[in-house]
C-alpha cells in the first residue's frame, strides 16, 4: 500500500514541475521542447525558452503539423486550422521556434503585466501571423 501512495506523490510532483505537454525544465531553469517524429526514433528539437508557455506553444505548433487536427494541444485556441500542410522536420522546427521565440519575448518584456496595470483590455495577439504596419499598441 505504501508503494502506491509514494507513486501517486511522485506523479503529483511531476505534474507540478511539468505544467504543459511536450516540455521539460532543465536543472538551471530553462524550459525546453522537443517532439519525436512519427514512426522514427529521431526527435525534432524545438528550442530552449525562459518560460514554460513559450516552450508549450512551440510544441503545439510542431505536434499540430505532425499529427493534424487530432493532436492534443496545450493551447488549442491559438492554432490556425487552415495552415495544415505536410512539412519537413526542418520546416516544422523553424515554424515552432519562431512562435516560441515570439511568446518568450512577450513574456520577458512583461507585456501581460503592462496590460493589466493599464486597465485596458487587449485581445490576445495571434503569434502565428506577422503584425501589419497599420497595427499599433497605442
């Protein structure tokens, strides 16, 4: 009986340390994402990030391109359905790291804190698209 209780405790600790699917934390605090290619032993490295959300978003992009609409995502609300293509591992890595880097940059600059302090309501930016020159944060 004690063995089952200890396993549950370890599982709970792992879930607390790993808040999103497809990511893990390095000893020194960086969050990394990688995914195994279907039917292969190789992995696609998706990058190293300072926040877990950025690593999770990179994972989401990669798993969506690899597994399609049936993929289990961390943030399904941020996936653009019409972009599903058959991509190579290097193309998937490139798209995933671009999104992860943008999320990481937003997290590091404290954009969420600034939005909350200003009292203004902002829509969540679609990080899969580049901003147009007409858009402004003012």
